[in-house]
């Protein structure tokens, strides 16, 4: 249980720092595939959360 709490704490902190890389990744994908503004926002939020979770897991277990 404590591992989950520590991982989520690291993840929440990294949300702010992962916003810029997520924007760049989504913009790179958008150059290859065109999609709506709503889909762009969903992909941006999803990518930010995914990157933050990956970094949080890395910080906990590495």
C-alpha cells in the first residue's frame, strides 16, 4: 500500500514537468495524422498522465 502512495505522490509532482514533453509528442503525432481539437486535448491529457506515471514508477523502483 505504501508503494502505491509513494508512486502516486511522485506522479502528481511530475504532472507539471511532463506537460511540455507531452505537448511536443502530440504535436509530432499531429503532423502525421490530423484529428479534431477535442481529440488533441484528450491525447494531450492522456500523454501527460502516462508520462508522469512512467516517471513516478521509475523514481520509485529504480
